C-alpha cells in the first residue's frame, strides 16, 4: 500500500461537507478515501441496506424456482417483491429521487 504523506486542503461549506460525508458513509468509505476515489475517477459502490438485500434474496429465490412454479405463483411472488421494494424505497426517500421528482419510479 502506498504511504500517504502529502496533505491537500480544500474549503467546502458545511452543507457540502455533510453531503460528502453522507455519500462516503453510503459506500462505507472514509471521507478521505471517498474523495480520493472520486478525484481519481475510481468506482465507488454504495452498500445496499439490509432491507434491499432481502429483496435481492427474494428475486434470487424466484429466479431459481421459476421453472418449478406456475405463472400465478410467479406473479404473486413478483407482486410481493414489488410491494416490499416500494415500502422500503418510500420509507428511505419519501418517494422522491434526489431531485424530488420521483421520475425513476415511473410516476
């Protein structure tokens, strides 16, 4: 690992600092590491919440069982997954995208 011995100082507003800290936290990175990766255009991956991971597991289970169950059961499973996703999505973001317009949800 490279030894990091050189400092870079930047000025940001309190609001900017909070936003950067939140983004770093979502990726489970320190603020320094987040800024380093951002500045060097390296990929950063937000870590999904446990609730979203549960939905992922439901999708995987449906994928594994898709040829073993009838179409009505598949539709029922998809409706449950959709419902669970929307409950979590709306509880986390009040139903809005970053811009507050909810465009990503097809509304």
